[in-house]
């Protein structure tokens, strides 16, 4: 499981996808989420504005991530 550090209270799912390099630009988030399943805490999520907080776990394709405080 890969750790993703955040300095703020939360980041959005779109920001997460960009920070981790899964997508190249923030604008690509909408299209990515339409094509690929993304799970947040084991629930399917397709809202790019979904707020992610410390200890949230994500699964994108075969990659797993956890949000940690930076």
C-alpha cells in the first residue's frame, strides 16, 4: 500500500489522481472516473470533488493507497 501525504485537512479525489500521477491534468479526472473504477474505503466513487481525509484508503486498478498526514 502506497502512502500519499497531505498537508491540508483534505484533498479532492481529482487532486489525488493528479498528485499520484494517475492522470496528467486535473481536467482528465472526470473522464478517468467515467472509464475506470475507483474505490474509496471499499465503496465505488466517481465524484472528482469527493473529499479525502487522513486514513482514507483508495484502490485504483491494482494499486492501493492510504492518505496520511504530511
